[in-house]
C-alpha cells in the first residue's frame, strides 16, 4: 500500500528540449577475429571527437550498444556523463532496427545518425546546419562531400534546380578531401564507380551563394527528423542489403527533399583499424555551433504526394537525359 505523496511530483523540474540529437550505434562482439580487435579504441576516438566538437547546449547524444562484449563498458563509462541516453540491447538487432527505434521517437527537429567509426572534426555542426539554413529543401546533409552518390535516391534535387540553372558540374571539392575518404574506406577505385563520371575530377553541386555537393553519405548524416514521423514499417530482417536505402536513405526523396553534403570534409571514416589519420584533432579555436542558426532554418514543409511525384518525375528526366549524358 502506498503511504504519503511522491515528493518528486512537487519539484516542478523542467525537461529541456534541444534541436539536435546525435545517434551513434556500435557492435563489438566477444570474438578473436582480427576484424574487431581495435574497435574499442575506434569507439573511444569516435566518442571523444564527437563530445569535443558538439555544442552541448543544443545537442544530445544517444549511444546504442547493439549487444557488444562486456569489456566495452570501460569505454562507455569513460564518456557516460556526456551521453544523454544509453541503450543496451540483449541481442544484435542490426543497425536499421536500432536507429529507427530512436529516430522515430526523437523530440529533436534534427537527428544525426553516425556509425561508431567516425572521427569528427572541429566545426562539423556549423557546416551542416549552415547548409540547412541556406537550402530550405535540404532533408539530409552529410559533413563529408559525397559526389560519388550524387544520383542515389536523389531525384527531387534535379527537377526545378536544373531548369533554374542552379546545378553546376565542375571542380569544387579538393583532392585532399576526396583522398581522405578513399583512405578511410580503402577503396582506391571508388572514384570510378560511376561508369561515366570521375568524381575526383568533377562534382555536381547545388549553387546558392556558395556550393554544396549533391549526395549524402549514410555512415554519418544529419536528417530532418520529420522524415521519420508516422512511418511504422518494420525491418523484419536484422541484416539485409539495401535495408538502409529502404528504411532510411530513401525517406528524403520520398517527401521531395534533397540529399546534400558539405564541400569540405569534417570527418574521417576510421574503419576498423587505427592509422596515422586516426588522431583526435586539437584545433587552435573550437568552432562550436551557434544556437542562433536554428532560427534561420525553415521548418519542414510537407508536400502533397502528387506534388512530390511530379517533382521526382521531372528530376528523373533531367537525371537521365541531361546530366547523365552531359
């Protein structure tokens, strides 16, 4: 039987609503496989760089442990005071399940989804939200130039921007930033993954005051969280090719928004090893996100399905008959 009143109910404590949440998912199993041998160090570097580069007044962190070995607790406990929400699964649910379970329920207007092998550089939040502020139709923004996936689930951006001459094709991304990506993924031939385009030589950009690269990198990208609202589709399979495309990547284009990325790279994709580039940057000046930038970002504008279908149809025509043949 309850006796008395719960004193916590009279404290009038307030919840603080922030505009941005970063979701980091990791899986480090208890195994002797060399592939996983250094992932605890990689996770530590990821979290250290993330915590050092976000504005803690505007940004929350959700850390998802997808059934990792017990020894990883030491790394988590090192950073736990900066983690707003820590989720531990009793089995590996797969990345898509873990991400959707959090992104769909987030109160924040923006959600960054990141793998646990990303090294974040100073100023990445500023760069990402500057793109959102200057491009109201941006639905996904990656802090890494992604011209090699310009045409990936991105038809909406090619519609009226092609007509208005806002899409440019030329050299906008430095060789250093492209080489940084190639080094991280260890795929030297990735620059030729499109049969016609060499994305190291030229890139497609959307130009408004300054260029932003068309395409977004799903190992780390910031999403308008509204895209996830009201979607109850369920990933029945834990691990399946193209699941990220179906449940996460394609959402932006389905509502008529654009997948974009910064011209400069603000991350390094460490992978599963530690190399000479896997170093925590020590900038002379911390470029912490200015909270006022959120007042310059327009709210998510929901379009009718008919309008979105029309936009995507026009975009498909330009992609197929103009840009892919130019």
